[in-house]
């Protein structure tokens, strides 16, 4: 009589702890820069508006194809890549994916993001400082740009600017009619 018992399976125990952060300061700096870049793309209203205009159905996350389109338009506009290169947005989508996932963020790609989105000096400086391993400037940018007070201040400045523009255009219209 044959016994059909199976041998006991050897248990493979994997660590339940989160993956340890890299001890390599360069890798850690790139990770922080990637995190900051994603924050800028999500939180900075001017940057977000730039890529959102290329989204056909709005979602909640960062739309990589829309970002790739902004990067491609910049390269076409500057003559860096010929306009005839119609596959550029698709090629750049892979670059965007690698940059935003933290797999590969080179100085050339970071410069492309900064230039294509016409990021202000404060944002650009924070990204480059983070890339070089200076977390203090990066952290200061995050606190200033993402705090509720800063968001409210930017909203009220934008509202004031829109109101001023509206009142000056209505004065101009009134002067034209008179």
C-alpha cells in the first residue's frame, strides 16, 4: 500500500519590516528629490494646471502621459527635438515613469522638468538642493508651499489679482463707452 502523504513544506519567512532606506546618501537624495518633484507636480497650481490641460478625463493622481506631453512640447518649442518627431511624447512617458518612480532621475531629466514647467526660482532651487543632498532647503520649500496658511495666502493673492484685473478691465470698458 502506497502512502500519499506529502513531505512537509519548508516555510520561507520574509521580513515583515518595511524595506530599509538606502544608506547611500546619493540614493537617498534622489529619492527625496523624486518625492519633492511629485509634490510640486501635484501641489503647485501653475505646474499642475500646465499638465492637466492635456488630461482628457481628470483623475486624482499624476498623469504621466500629460506630463510627457508638456516635456515634448517644450523640447519641440526650443528646437531641441524636431517637431516631426511625433513619437516624442510616448518616448518621454517612459522617462517620466522612471523619474517619478525614483528609478532614474538624472540632472538632464530634472533640468527638463524645471524648464518645461517654467518652475519658479524657489522651486527650482529646492529641487536642485535636494538633488545635491541638501534636505533643509527642500523641507523649507515643502513647509512653505504645502502649509494651510501658505495655500490660503496664495489663493487670496490670486483672488486679489483676478479682482484687480477685472476692475481695471471694467474701468477700461467704461472709459471706452463714455
